[in-house]
C-alpha cells in the first residue's frame, strides 16, 4: 500500500490591486483572463502592472479572435534587415511550393544583398529616401543594368 502524499501548501491568492483591474489571479501564480472561451496568462502576481500592460498590448488581437504574434519590430522601428528577411522567407516558401523557381529566389536574394550594401542592413525603413533608390539605380547602371525588367533579374 502506497503512503499518502503530503498535501502541498497552497499559496494565498493576492487581491486585485484595484476593483476595476481586468485580470484575475490564477492558482499557478500568474494573472489571467478568459478571452473568447480560453484562459490567457499575462504575468506573475508579483508584478501586476507589467501583467496589465501585457494584457492591454494583446487585448485588441485576442478579443478580435486573432493570435498574438511576438513583436518583431524593434523599439526604434522596422529595419531594412527585418524587411529583407521577411521577404526572403516569403519567397523561399513560394519556391518550396513550386510557385516560383529557386533561380528566381536566388535572383531576389542577390538584388536585395546588393541593395542592402548601398543603404545598410541596420537602417530604419522609415529613414529611406528617394536618393537611396537613385544611388542603387546608379550602381545598376555602372554594372550595365538599366533597372528595368526586374532590376537585372528575369522571371522563370
């Protein structure tokens, strides 16, 4: 016969910081809220302000039925590197599903690599100006490309 298991000492749930606080303490030590029939967790009991901020950031998506995506934007804004990586991920998936050829993907990668050498990978997209694109176009002209017809790439 097995010995009885000792009961765990149950922690005392905290009270809400103020009556209109939208989150509820859960037994696991986190603040939670039921949204669209599913319990969601937003932070630990010890930091109700951070949990509230987390909830307020996610609430519009959750209440609209959308899954919350992890933040991909830096505090300063979207960089050229982030946009390029996102686009290349999209294109490689298209190539893997045979919507485009792998040569087309490789051409896209080459063009973007050339463009990022001109503007810089860490540059904010919001800081790009027409002069940056003109400088890239001049680089293409020096390479014997007109900038038309896919910037030197041909679609398969």
